[in-house]
């Protein structure tokens, strides 16, 4: 069985915000019963207190159900719970009126009045705050708050309370209902804002991918467009010369063959440049992407002086590790360290989401360490005699370590680990 801490850490930031918001409003019925209902037993007789607390409990449960359905409507998974909202409003008004009537007409005198006034105010305050979850529009929300306050004052006077008591009760409903309504409206706004930010981040990622595809398409067009046009023209000329049995047709076809071979080499160069990863650009890009995703990312070390083949292999390690952080978890911190020495260079990518990764492994979603991504990295590193280790370590961390030996020519020029550390904090683990 999962411990509560595992259950909570296993959620994404988005899910945590929604869970916190929902359970806050689910806890309100408990607060309503504990703060209003339990003191009644100390103020009036036990038999009469039961008859007061039972309707209060029913009202609290109705508030909880209405809050849950209203939040579902906010997220677009249900229709607006109009019947529940109307029923809650009517139940709050009736129970509040009943409690006001007990002040002057209930048994027990002052004791009953001392229990009835908090009951009236509490029911109307919690009812107003819950109704605000299922209604949109500033004027409508304000209308509910002031409407319940005015209704309380009018009914208090009509049921025999003096003007000062009626005004005080109405003001208490206005103040308490306004405060809880503000909490409800702000919570819904915050939840919507978090979802919109998450959607914007996904959109930005898709746009970045689309931009890279367009760039690659432009590069291919620039390389192939002119050469294909020349090939088509010279082929047509060779056909015409061949029909006339002119020997120049052979020369034109040889030229076509030469241009085709040149085009093939240029396309390979474009693809090779597209596939090869520049380590410096990957380190900078990883920090930018992780920071945009809300991960506190620090990058330490310099790629200057490393051989191109080593930079390409390590660049792919950075790219894959960053992708796994974003795809598989909810990390808060990530540390990337590049440490070149005389005969080898070590790249370490470490984040605090190992526990999330183990839960995904148990759920059948695949482990970052066992996926085809890291297997492909091992193949790339093997081409430069490098090794790769990946897995959880003590302290709830997940660490990826790539070590590549340096050839003698480059090891002498490899810089000492001149650390340039940049830490950025703005709002995921293999």
C-alpha cells in the first residue's frame, strides 16, 4: 500500500493544485459541522440539539456535493449543476429563516438564541461561498452575497428581532459570506490559471518542434532546389542531343551524374548536421526548457575544447535526460555537471524525481533507465568508447552519468573544469 507521501509526490504539479483545491472545499462541511453544530450541544438540551444539528449536517453534505459538481463544471467535465445550486440556495434560506425564528419563538429563551444566531449566520455564509463556485460573473456573485445579507435582515425584522440585532445578523452574513465567496472565486481563478499555463507550455513545445521542422525543410529546399532544377534541365538537353545522335549527350549525362552525387553528399551533410548535437547548445537549451517547465536547473562546466564527436555524443545524453525529466516526472531541481579532465570527461545529470520514476515503473509506464532512449545513448557513447550509468540514488535522486575518454591530442587541450554556474528558478523526472 502506498504511503500518503508517495501518493502526493506521485502527482504532477497540476494534479497537486487541483487536489488541494478540491479537498479544501470538501473539508468545509467538516468545518461547518464542527464550528456550528457541536457547540449547540453545550447550549441547549441534547434532544433539541439533535433536531438542530441534523438539518445542519444535511446542509453541509449538500454544500460538499455542490462544490464537487461545481468544480467538475469548472474543469469542463460536467454540465453546470443548476438544480443543486438552486436546491442549496433554497435550503440555506429556509434553514436560516428557521434559525432566526428560533431566536424569538423557540424554546429555551437566551440559550436557544445563543445557538440559533450562529446557526443562521453559518448556514448562510457556507451556502453563499459554495454557490459562488458554480456561478460566473462578478455581478451575479455580488448579487448572491448582498441578496442573502438583505434577506437575513428583512426576515430577522419580520420574525420579531429588533433593528440592531437584525442589522448585526445581516452584517455578519455579508462579511462572512463575502469572505468565503472571495476565497471560492479566487480558488477557481487560480485553478484555471494553472491549467492555462500548462496548456501554454504544451503549445510552446509544439511550436518549437514545428519551427525546427520548418528549419530542416528550408535547409533541404536550399540544398536540393537548385541542383534538381539543373538536373532536370541537363537531362532534357541530353534527351534532345541523344535524339539527334549528338555525342555531347554523353557529356551532359556525365554532368547530371556529377550533380546528383554532389546533391547526395550535400543532403547527407544537412542530415548529419541536423542529427549531431552540439553540447554547448544542448546545455543551454536544457536549462531554458527545464526552467520554463518550473524546474530549478543549474548547469556547471564548459564544453570548450572537447572533440566534436565527444560533444555530439554527450549532447545527445543531455537531450535525452532532459526529455526524460519533462516526460516522466515532477522534478523540482535538476543539476547538470560537465567535468573534463586530462584523459576523460564526465557528464552528470541529476534530479530529485527518482521516487516518481519508480512509481511509473510499478504502474507499467516504463522506466527511464530501461527504455529505448537510454539504450540508444549507450550505442552512441560506445562509438566513442564511452559508458553510461543511470538509476536512482540515495536521497530520492535520479542520476545519469556519462563518461567518455579523450584522445591524447584533445586531452592536452581540454580545459580545466572551469565552472560557470547559472541557477534560474521560475515552474518533471525520468
